[in-house]
C-alpha cells in the first residue's frame, strides 16, 4: 500500500507534467498560428510548422495520459 507522502509526491509529479504539457500546447499553437499566416513558406518554415504540429500533438497526448482523458 502506498504511503501518503508517496501518493502526494506522485500527484505533484503528475500535476507538474500536466502544467508543462499545457504550456507546451499553448506555445506550439501560437507557433502554428504564426507560421500559418505566411502565404509563401520556405522549406524551413514548412518543416518548423510540421514540427510544431508534432510537438503540440505530443503535448496533448501527455495531457490525455496525465489527466486520464479529461483534457
């Protein structure tokens, strides 16, 4: 059986992971919006846009995992 301090530590870790993932989602969404504004995209911009989508999806998956589907 888990002790109360261990449960509290686990909860704090999960909360920290969720906060980081939420902030990453916000940052990547802003990056996507910024990059999507341009009509002509260089190959580097297209790559950055693709990477931003992937990082945002990873952050959302982390939130889903940590929050148990409530995100």
